[in-house]
C-alpha cells in the first residue's frame, strides 16, 4: 500500500523501514504536520499515517478525500484531534494504536515525579559547574504518601502498581472501576483532591475531561500536592494552573503535555525562542518540569506503535476486521 507518514521524526524512519520489511508497503516520510495547508501532499497515497499533533479537522479530511485517501492510520492511542463525524460522512476509516506500552508512560510519570521532588535536574546542572551545594534540594519520602490516580486504564493501573511498590497509599478515581486492581481504594474526585500528596492524570481528552482540573479543583487540593500529567494537555486549565502556582496553592507540577503543544512540541526552537506567553510562564517556575511529550519514547513502545500501525493498514488492505477502528 502507498502510505504517507506526516509529522515524521528522524528516529521513526529507521523503525518504519525495518518493520516494513515484513509488510512491503511503499512509504513516504514528511516532517510537516498534517493540516489543511499540507493535506494536498497526500495526493496519490491510499493511506495517511498521522500523529498526535496533526490537525484532522473537516477541512483537512475533505482535502484528503479529494486526493484519494482511503484510510487514516493514527500512530497514537488518542484521537481527540480527529473530527470523527466528518470522517464518517466521508467514509474514511480511522484506525489507532490503543495500547503500545503502558509501562513506558507510567515509568515516565514516575521519573518526572522523582526529578521534581528530589530536584535531580537542579543538582545535575550545579555539578556541571562544580557546585556541590545541597542548599534548596530538600525533597520528601514517597513512602507512606497518598497518591491519587485519575483514570485507571492500562497506564493508570501500571502507575498504581509502581506507587504501591514505593509503599504509598493509592487512591483512584474512574467512572468504571477495575475490580482486579488490588490494594487501591476507589474514591470520588473530591476525595482525590483533598487527600492526595501526589495526583497523576491518566485519562483521555474528551468533552467530559476538558479542563477537568480547573480553578475549583486547585482550591480543593492540598498545598503540598504535586500534579503530574502525562495524558493530554487540555485536561488541565493551564491558566488556572499558573494561578495556583503563583499563589502557592500547590507544591509543583510535572508535565509531559501542554494544551497548545502542537505549535511547539517535537520541534527545536532553541535558536528562535517561543511566542507562547503561557508556556513561557510555566517554564519560568522553579517548581515546574516540562518534557516534550516523550512519555512513549522507549524502544518497546515505538516498536509496538509501528507494528500495530502497519498491521492496521494491512488488515484494511486485505479486507480483514479492523480491530482498532475508531468508532464515532
């Protein structure tokens, strides 16, 4: 099948080329994001492979349809960036990668937590300048702290298991509790806010979860709470987060995602700077850590993503059941 891969990063090409030896597709790699301006590049390709920050709105989808695209294969679990209604009307199936490595995301969330808490990033920068002072580097034991996990899908479950291993008390909130999750107490969101020393978000972005963490949420949280988000940026109202940080309503935030990340993440702006005042303000806080949506970035996860993506495409091409079809 002829495939065009948008938002392709250099490291992905090697994985695609190696794994594609078993699938025999013709693949074109494009660094540009997919949007209404770049959609015409898909002319002549039967399948478009898109990433999390591509824009698959009605206008983009119409252009893809006009240019002969028959399938859109997302190399991501989330699909909030796709206008599913428009895709359905145009009869363009959307397939995704529902699970690639919950361990990768959960482990990155813990890495962010440990870094922010024990300030290892600051210690590293100091030691590079031969400064071995311990001033300002005090953290706290995770042992016996209360961790609130919002969302207990596969990633949330792994996060819970890891935190239990640290000797934490784990609370969880989910509309559909998982009875198999042991030693975890399901509570309301309010109880998560009022009782947790650490809150980690592991929910999809949709109408119900948009800005679920907002001014009211922060007002209910402990003042020493650390907030972790490795799911989707718009789950948090960023302006409310900044207000909470400025007014010492929370201890800190560790983020792998950001509301407007599509304009910056996965690209190098070190020579130019950024024009996003909100992101710049977040980066100015000493008690905030931001990584550029790298939670999935492990060898195992990337391999699983691309293998599943190419299998989804093969299933479509051979008229098999699309197990990973996104339904409107």
